[in-house]
């Protein structure tokens, strides 16, 4: 498949403009948390820097590398993108940004009331899972893949709700930590339940759901989102659909995509639950009351 993808050229495969965008974010983070810091603003520790820069690397892999091009050819690659983009990337960025930057963001009069509303656990839970499921309804999905503007707006809005959802689990400020550890675990379980119908619809469908992958015209329109127009026009006569790049039947590709999304979600959610549980356990162990015998021996 790799050799076949070369026909789209370097720009479609590696998105140099997107690389410059991600690199610009890295430079901005370096400056704001380094030379550009004001007095009293703490520099992020090594773990925070590692998480933020890892998040940017993941962002480029998901949206700027050949994975993005593959997401327009194979539904499996698309769902891998979605799992990493919405379920892992926000965690790394939230954990990587120091608290004083978050304080500045939440103090802005324009966004403060909106963020205060969207980061409420119940609202963020319903919004993220609802919008994610709606996005993968065939009519909406095919429409998003047919318009660069619609695709950018829809995926960005879902990403914002993903950030709001994860802020309920990893609050960047102490006064935002509204959920107890057990409630956070329940919150993650609820996410797993609510995202299951969308995955189930995809996995158990008896026929291909998306014209983006099954119809030549819709597929070429979707490819225009990531392939330069002049390159695509030269190739359109010789390309008829994903079958040119992969022998996997459309229905199997669709089913595998749904399975990958569900399995990846379970791995990420399971890891987060383990992190919350063991952090909770260690905190309680350190603050446990002494036994009566120990108290009497001290007196």
C-alpha cells in the first residue's frame, strides 16, 4: 500500500503546512513557559513538558502524517484517528499545560461562561458522546467529508467537547475538581456505555454505510480534503475508490474500524481508571488514621 500512496505526492502524505502549524505551537509553548514567563509563573516540570510535546507529536501523526490520508481511504484508519485524536490527545495537552495558563484562559470574560458551562461533567459527557455519535451517522459523515469547511468545523467542535469531557477527569485547576475518585470512575464507565451504540452500529451493519468509501464520486470529493486539486485531477481518471489501495472488502474495513475504536477506547479508559484508582488508594493510604494500639503506645 505504501508504494501506491506515493502517487499523491509529498504534500498529501506529510502535510508540510500542518507540520509548520504544530511546530509553531511547540515554539509558542516553549516561549510562554520559558523566556516569556512573567515573575511568579512556574516553569512546567519535565513530566508536563513531555506530555505536551508528546501531544503535539501525536497531533501531527494523526492529522499531518500519512495516517490522515489513509483515513480518507480506509475506514479503519479513520477510526484509529478518531480514537487517538479525541481520547488521548486532549489528556496529554491538558496535563502538559501549567496551571497559570489555565487560570488565564478561564479568566477571559468572553470564554469564561461558555467554558464554565461546557466543563460541567454531565453536560460534557452528553455533548461529546452525542456529537461523536451524530458525526458517524452516514448522512452527516458523508456531508462532512464533502466540504472542507464542514469537516473542519465539525471535527473541531467535537475536539472542544472532548477537551471539556477530559477536564472533568483531569481538572487543570484545584477549584475545578468537582468529582470524587469514585465519581470519576463512574464518569468514565458512562462514557464507555454512551459511545458503544455508535461503535455497535458500525460493527454490526450488514452493508457499507458510508458513500465516502463506497461511491467513486463521493470518495474523490473526500480525497480533495487532503490531496492538492492539481494532483487529484491528474489521477481521477485512473482511480475509482479505496479498492485500488487495499484488497480488504468495504464491509470488513468498516467492521474492523468499529472494533478498533471500541478496543482503543477500552484500553485508554481502562488505563485512566487504573490511574485514578491507584492515585486514590495511595492518597488514602498516606492519610489513614493510626490504629488504636498505636495511639495508646504513643501516649
